[in-house]
C-alpha cells in the first residue's frame, strides 16, 4: 500500500457539521485528499444520528486508499464506528483506523498531515494532538516535551505570512524536514517545537512578523535550515476576493444583454418581529416547522435554490431556534431571526472570502421563512415592463422575477453570487454596483459591457432595445457562393439550451460546462457532472453538440479547483492550463462529458489552447477516458482565444479535428484591453478589423478543418457580416440572437 494516499472518513451525527468540516479541511488540503462522509440519519440524512452500515459504505468508497483515518464526533458515533469496524472484511478492515481525536480540530490536523504524505501513525498522532494549539493559547495543558538538541547552527527568520505559522506552511515545513538527515527544532517567544509535529509547530503561536529561530544539527543541518528558512520567510500572494462595488468605480457587468425601459426602485419590507409569543411553545415550534416546510417546497430542488433551502434544516440553526421558543419564551419569528443572525455571523467571520459569502445565503433563506411567519414582506413586483433597481437581489428573488422585469440594476451585487448565476441562466440583463444621486425616470444599459445611460433619448432607447425574441428558423442558409452558413447556439444550462433548440439552432456550438459549477466549493462527482451536462445537452438529441471542457479561472472562479491567487488572472492559470494542473479532476470530467454526450453527435473542445503539446496531452487523456467508459472517441478541437494560437494554426492542425474562435478573449488579448475594465470599453468592438483579420487567418490555414466562431462577435450584426466575408461558415450565439443574425441573409 506504499505510495497510496491516506483518506479521511468523517462520522458525525450532523450531515451539515460533517460537510462544513470537510469544507474546512479542503481549504487546507485542496481537492485531492480522499474524504468520505457518514453523517446524519433518516432518508435524507437530515435527522441527527449515525449508522454503522453507512460508515461501512463510506469506508468502501475509500478502499482505494492505502489507509483510512476515521474521525468521530460524540457518543454513539464511536459505537457506530466500532461496529462498522467489526463488520468490515479484508482488505478494508485492516485499513480502518479509529482516531481518538477532537472531531473538527482532529480532522484539520489529520487532513493536512495526510495530504503532506505522512505515514498513518503520524496522521493519527497529529489528529490526537489537534487540541494542542488551542490549549497552549488558552493556558491549558502544557505542550509535550520537546527533546533538547545540541544545535550545530541556528538561524533567525522573520515570518513572512501575515497569518503566521498556520496549517499550510507548517505542513510544508514538516514535509521538507523529513527529507533531510538532520535534527530540527523551531523556537519562538520562549516556546519550542520539533519538526515532526504539525500541531506542535502551530502551538508555537508564531504570528506574521514574529522572529522564529531554526535550531539544527546533523550532517544536512545547513541544507535543512536553508529550506525551512525559505518557507518561513515566504510572503504569500493576496487571497482572491470579490471587492465590494465602490461609488464612482463604474457598474459591474453581471449578466449580458441590452435593455432600455422605465426604472422602478424596488420596495422591500418586512413586518415588525414580535417578541411575545401568541401560542404555547409546542404550537410555536410547529408553526416554525410548517413555515420552513412551506419555503422548502416553494424553492424546490433546483441546483442553487435547493442547496440554499437545505440550510433551513441545519441543526446549527434549528437547535438555537428551538431553544429560543422553549427555553427563552420567544415568538417563533424572533427565535428564528436570532438563530439566523448567529449562523450568518459565523460564516461572515471566516477568513475565506467564498465561505464568508455563504453568510448571505443563510440570511436570504432566513428572510424567506420570516416572511411566511409574519404573513408578508419582500419585494413588491411591478405590474408593467420596467428595469428594476434593487439592493442586493437574493437568489430566491432572482428565480421569481416576473416577465415584466426587463433587466436588473443592483446597488451591490457581484458576478459570483447565486442571484447572478440565476440571472445569467435566465438571460436577464444585470449590472451591479449601480448608484444614482437621484434615480432617473428611465435607463438603458448593456449587461456585458457595463454601459449605463440615464434618461436615454429615443435613438438610444432603440439602440439598447432587447433583441427580438428567438423564434424557429432554418438551421442553415445557402449563400450566393454555393456554400452553407450554419447557425449554432451557445448554452450555459438546460433552460437556454431548450430555447435554442426551439429556435432551430443547427446544434450546440459552445456548451459552457463551468457555468454549471461556479457556485461549488466541493468537487462534483463524475455522476453529478454527467447528469448536469447531460441535462444541458438533452434538448439537442439528434443534433451535433460541442462541449467545452471546464473553463475555470479569471472571471469564472470555480472554488473546488483551489486555483492560486494571481496578480493578473486573465493571463494566468485558466482554461486548459487549469485542467493540466488537475489531471485527476480532468480525467473524471472527461468521463462525465463522454457519458453525457453518449446519445448525441458529440464534439469536445479545449479552452485557451496555446501550444500543440497541450492538445496532445488532452487527446491522450481523452483516449484513456474513452477506454475506461467503453465509448467512442469524439472529435477534439481547440478554442482559438490566444493570439499565438491564431498565428500558429498550421502547428495546431495535426493535433486538432476542428477550431472554434472565442472572439471575446481573442479581442482582449490582441488589443491588450481587459474585457472587464470599463475605462477600456471602447476596445471591446466585436467587429475590430485586426481581430477579424486573425479569424480570416485561422480559416486560411486550417487545412480544411471546420472553423466556427462562438464569441460575442457571432451575434453582432456588423461583426457577423465581416466574419462570413472572411470565410467563417459556422456562427454560434445566444438563442436570442439567432433570429436577428439569420435575418441578415434572408
């Protein structure tokens, strides 16, 4: 079993607690550490309890690991784990190790130790010592004695990480130290720790800017001290975050689309929350449960709203709410409001920006229940067509937008919020960070560029009017030169795929898989990926479909990949570069794409290709996935988004079956104008002659390989004409643009 990873099995009475603990561990370890959960009871695991058979099943899921460390929370969880161990058969039985450790702290310490490749005995030791940093910090039990050494050298280093010697750098120190023939200690502020213990290092309490002394002896003392000093002095890059929109900074593009109309300021209210109950505690608790059930039924089981609705049954929220009713005599609405505020504050206090943002989900769902309990509140929806100006649109509100809402201007908002994802899926234009000294009577705006005009004149209104609704039409049109022009669709979910299919699109020219997972902190399984991608492709059964592999990075954060922060993410690890850094995920993703496209005329497309070597590697991985699934190998094509690819098409021809030009990125890279920078909006011309010239070059040198355009230029009337004149015969666009673009040649 040498070389195989050690996995973690988290056994908890609460599914929510286990999931939150896994999320914390993965913040330290990334997605590669094998983790399985056996938590909760009942059909949907919403009840508190543990199940030995569920533990056994979770253990079987980790059977490919060399060893499995089992963390348990309280009481009967230990008994259930012991029973599962008794029931297990070889080889699983000998791999299971029950850890006598605190659940959360032990899981964090064990996870980092396992991901650092430490042996299982060391992982168990780190888990058991999980409380040591807390005890030391609070003046509790003293640290374990650290043997003195006769140091042959000492070296003082100033800690570069502002967060101090936390789990990540401590794990790197332990892993590095293990590779040297040396005895090592660290000393800081009167405390010492050996380099064999993660928790011992963290118990030093060393903070950013503190001086840490390395003590070393042995044949490789100098080399070991040099390696440790480099880690301790390293200053990490700034963590990614989504800055709050600032007044005067300009609107933030959230959901594309052009719209003009009367502006209505949203009125949102909530009736007063009474403190005194009007019924017995039993009745108040029943009332609260009924309100929660009503909200869950209303929200349904959608991918985003369903996940938010699951928060409503979190024991961490229900338990204090119940206590407020029974122990403190509060009205159910007051007890619920207090419990929601406490839970949201817990999220908002976390260091990680993505997890902090989940506090908003808690508050949104809590307000939905409050409105049911209080008999009203929320947004008052307009009854006539208009643009809505709102403060922090919630996901539930985004899903419930009536057809009268032509577009949304949010005073706050952000591209990664759940409301933003739902608006993009529904095709509702939106800008965030919008402020007015005084709201105008009417507005016109472009959700893709950030252009916003107050009180537009008649000509501007006409220019920003929404495109004609998509309607059925021919999938292709014969051109005077005897060639055919095909109209394909760009889709990001099942809803817009269905609309594109009804509109007569020839096929899917771009299926944006990353849009299905932008909100995910945990890595989706192969089964889930196959199901969600399959649902997006389903409306095009019998027609060709082109699935782009996950295009993560830059303005499309995919939290579960744990991409490192970058000063210029548009020029960093994104697209194929991110896939190549995560081969295990990419292998799973390729199998899921093949399974999702099994009933279709499938093509697979790789984003942001620069060099032929990238395509060769992806083709090898695709062929492996085909062998593993028993499915035929589909055509594999490259997205031309990098100018180097457009200029070196002859080098890419031998390794590509087709090409698709992403004009959005090709434009920003060619003109050195970041597409989200509002000061450079004039550079984002889809009909730019230089970019059109690069597209023409791709066609000329493609050696007969099919070439399509799937960027915004395909749906722009001026650009579309130029692209066709340049030799492009496949245009892929949003469903709403199919009608207007077809009309150019009808």
